[in-house]
């Protein structure tokens, strides 16, 4: 059985998209495309941390509100959040109300702001593996790992620097979504559009 799914537009996609229109849009427009910039990667790191233990579609549907209450994930603004803001966030049903994850996001913002501009981006991308040959592209979900040596190394480096909610599985999901790794399955229409990375 193929792990591809044919959408209502007759295009084959990675099967995790299912029948959800927002997942289709995310798969087609964002997932696996190279994402650069301190702020963009801080947002991705934060949302992946909030996703831990939950489904990504939950985060995706709440992302507009996350962006609103976390000031567009501007690290400078988030780093200045105080206890009053934390309590306000804990009352906001539009996001994931998990105190540990909220505090981790603020702490992680402080670490990003302590870096020189572009340093966080460079750190994250320094763990991106070399593009694999097209012959090694995954054919099925079973071919896609949950963690890799690269995600282990990124997780270890971030934890050593003081970042939280950056386990290896979470970091592999980030690497996939930020285009550091291209895990679109053989036959997915994004492969012919994006080519090998």
C-alpha cells in the first residue's frame, strides 16, 4: 500500500496530510522548504516545543493566535515577558496553556537575543546534513526515522547552550519542516517542484 495520498486536486502528497485542507496547504507551501532567519527559526523552535506530545495540526490551527500573543515570535519582545504576561498566556485558550512550555519559550528567547544577529540561524543550519542522493529518498513512512545522528547532535548542542524542549525527536521534526532534511516521499508532487536538497 502506498503512503502517498491523492488530493482533491489529483496531486499525490505524503500521506500524513490526510484529508485536511490546512495540512495540504502546509505540506505544499511550507513543509520541507528551507527556512532561514533567527526570528523564523525561533518561531519554528517554539512551536515544535509546544507540539511535544500533541498533534502538529493542533499547533497549526492555533498558530495565528500563538503569533499574536507571542509578538510574532520576536525574540527581543518575548525575552522581556514577565510573570504578568505568563499568567495572561496561561488564561488564553487560543494557545497551548502549558506553563513549562511557555517559560521555556521565554527562556529560549533570552538565549537567542544573547547571540549576534544571524548566529542562531547559523547554529541551527550547521547541523543540516548534506543533501542525500535522490536514490535515498524515502519511499514510505517506515523509511523516515524519528531521530538521526544530526538531530541528536543539534539537540545536544542546544541543550548544552541552555535551550529547553529541544529533544532529538522534536529537533528532527524541526529539521524536516524547516527544510534541513527533505523527507517528501518518492512520488510526492513536491519532489518534482523542489528537486533534491
